[in-house]
């Protein structure tokens, strides 16, 4: 790897002049700065990260804390979209990404210890068990943190607009004549709480009576539980005319069970998902769902974190809400009471 000393020798200037040119100082001429920077690019110069960290007190490295209870990992389209946007935005602003884990070199450590070991400038918590003491330890570590879809008291949070998203879905379902709605919701969390409250509030405003036995808990992406609940609902004497699932994966799984039970969708029963992942739009019939804007969420999270890293005194810690949009597919039909 070429050094500043070598660039200085080639350009017939001092190492100090090369340093000033590469750091865009104004006390050398624009022409000298241009020549040095062009030569550095030509030779493939990259600053030594250790030396830069000592000088700037920054490693230009952001940690990502990602733990998916469903173990779908980076194959989960929503989270992979968020992560790709975090990565792309961070790179554009000159930062690398490191995934935080419990193990480094075969030695177990906490998330906070890993972040300290890597000397991370900041952390994006994309998905985690937010009540985990180790996650709380990261938030309290003093390292700048931005979380996605969960609110902590002392850091910024980027939230999908779950309240409006759920309201838009329920209003669409109601507009198609449905009042017998079953809602399968995720485990308790900031996201689930917002969706449940919005569901109840919207149903009350639309004068939809929702029996409590039609509000059932189904962990996100748990297809086995979704299949079980779908069977139970369709074996009842009073069957729902529409089933609202916690995400698109469980909705697609539910569709398969309904076919197995010989119900036609949407003629006999309608199905609605949540997330807006691509497979739901490629499925037949195409899924009616709420598309979350994963790309904007990831980009906003990365920018917010980097602003906090670079301008700690002037960056306001806040909750930023990102809207989504309804995708009207073919799984939601018109219900005519008979």
C-alpha cells in the first residue's frame, strides 16, 4: 500500500503538504491540492485506519446489531432491505459496517464489549430482543445509538408508521364490506402495540364489532402457528370473512392452508398481510398488504446516526416516522352479507 511519504517524494513536496491536500486544507494552493489528490488516486492511496483513528478519534466504522428471533436472518426481505439501505448510505458518507456478535476470535463477549473492542463510532439496532439486558447495555454504553422500530428513552428511533398503516388496511377491508375480521398479531412489542391500538381504534370509529376470540397472538413469521390459527378460525361456526395476518410470510402460509381446506380466496374468505415483500406480489393470487418503506428507514437511520457521531452537540434525539403504502392485490374481495 502506498504511503504519504511516497506520494510526497513523487510530487516533490513535504509529507505535511500531502497530508493537508488529502484532508482538503485551504492553506495550500488549489493546484497543488489537485495534483496531490490525483496522484494519490492514481496510486491507490488509502489512509491508514489506525493512524486516522488516533488523529480524528474516529474509526469510520458503524456497528449493526441484528438478531432475528425467527432465525430468517438476512433472507428476511424487509430487514435485508433496511440493512442494505444502512450499508449503502453509510458507505456514501465514508463509513464501514461491522455486525456485532457475541464472539470475536473464539472468545465470548457482550454486545457492548464487542462494540468497544472494535472501537465503533456508533450502532444501529435493526432487530433484537429489545428487553435483553445486553441490548440495554449497548443503549446505555455511551456509544451513539439509533434503533429501528423500537423506542428507547435516550436514543433516536426510526419507526415505520404502524398506526397509519393498520388504519389504512382496516379502512380498505371495511370498504369492501367486511365486518367479521380476525386479526392475528405478533408478540408484544412497540410495533405490535401500535398496530393493535390502531386496529381497535379504527374498528371502533367504523363501528365494527370485533369479538376478543378473533384477536389472536401469532409470532411474526411463525408459519406453524399461523397455520394452526387459520384452521381453528375456519372450523368455527361463525367464520371470519377476512383474516389479517401479522406479516406477508404468515399470510402466504395461511393462504395455502385455506386452499387445503378447499376455501376459495377471496370468494369465501379474504386474506391481508403486512410488509409488502416481493414474494407476496409474485404469489397467486397477489397478496393485499401494507408495504413498509425499508429503504427509507435504513437510509434515515444511517444518516441520523452519522449526524449524531459527527455533530454530537447539535443533533436532536427524536422519533422519526416513515410511512408506507397499501398494495391492493387479489386476496381481498368484496363481501356481500347474505
